[in-house]
């Protein structure tokens, strides 16, 4: 087994900074041992025709199977294969963030390890970037998944597109290509990997989309379920807030606060009129309960969003994962 070298993270990054690559491919994975050899073979076949200098970075997100052993064998035979292993499962955003941190390519491509993304599409991504885009997102136009995944995904993509005003059809697609500046300028946590195009667009980068082939899953099972879908929706609230109101929170809180104030004012005027007409207004607990619930809800949402501002400003990605070892 290859042991991790005894150098600091800063020294490791400085050493890698001296070896610029044309292309870096980042592949997060979790329990994908049966797919890795085939994926490697397809990648080598696709890359040999157009990429002279590249690296393939696999990020093992705390797999419980033999994924890391497979990566060690691939690395022993091919030094273009790099590996990062987490001590525990930390999520796709953390895996991508770690890969971005160590990638040396002028162009970075991300893809999944389940063989559903086709490596033969990578040259098309590069060509699309050459049209002037900073980020190109894949669109699984003919998605090979069950309706239990595609239907919620369509709803999610529609809502995300409407709320963020980014005209992309498939935010969930992990097959993307970036210029190096984009990935150095974006910080990920939670489930925000879904919203990289939104965050890039917010910072002024030109974002495009391209149809890609999508294959049925051959081995293993999907890691996405209703829990992660729910987290995606909550992060949609976060990214909407960060991209629209990060620099002007009063535009949001002020508008909501004013609306609630006016609503309460109108209700109070109504009860003042009733009181002036000699009617009793004191035995109205439902009104008090409604006002109380609105205030509590407003305070909870406000507290959560303010917390997101604090987290976003200080960054927390490095705290979300612990690296066990490298293959380099």
C-alpha cells in the first residue's frame, strides 16, 4: 500500500503549483469499485486523441467498499491517476471542493463515476469553452433514469431556473467543464455543487449549456434520494438569497418586515374600528396566535439566512472533510 508522504498541505499545494496541466478531470465517488476500471479505460481512450497533458483526480468520499484499492492499482500503472481519500463520507460538494483545490489543469472537467456520463463528450465541452464560455454545464437530454428520479428533477430544475434566472435545463448534472479561474473563485458546502452555474453567473462568468449522452447505470445504485432532494431545495433558498441579497439584505428583510407590519396595522385598525363601535375585541385568541406564528416564522427564517451569510463569509469547506491519504 502506498503511504502518504510526510509533507504539509501547503507544501503539497506549492509543489503541485509548479506542474501546470492542460486538463484536470475530477471524479467524486462513493462505493463505485465495479465501475472504476471501465471508467478509466473509457477516459484514456477519449483523452489520448486530444489532450497531451492531463490528470485524472478521483476523490473517494469515504467509500466502504474496495474503491480505494482499485484506485491504488490504477495509479501504480498510470501516474496520471491521482487520488484523494476522505476518512468519512462528507458529501459531493466537499469532494468537488477537495478536487478543485488540488487540480492543476487550465480546464477542469467534473463527472460522475457511475459510467452514466460519457467521456467521449469531453472534447465537445472543450470546444464549447472555446466559444467564449467560462463554464459549460451538461444537459442529460435523454436521461436514462426512472421517473422517480426524472420527475422530481424536472420540478427542481424548473423552480431553480425560475428563482435564479439562469436558463439551464439540468442543474443536477455533474458533467461540467470550467476554466480554472471559475473553480478558484467559488466555495462549496452543503449541497451547493448543484448551483455552481448560479454562483459562477453571479460572479460575472459566462455560463453555457450543452446536450450530453447519458447511459443507464451498469453497477451499483444511485446515492440520491428524497433526503438529498430536500436538502437541494433548502440550498436553493440559500443560493437564491446569497446571489440576490448578499450585499443588500435590507431589500429582502425590509420588504418582508414592511409587509408584515402593514398587515398587522390593517388588522389592528379593523379591531380599533370594532372597539369604537362598541364591540368586544378581547376574546380573539386566533388573531393573537396567527400574529405570533408569523412573527416566529419570520424570525426563524431570518436567523437561518443570517447564519448562512456568516458561514459563507468565513468559509467552512475545509472543516467538512478530513483527508486520509493521497495518490500523487
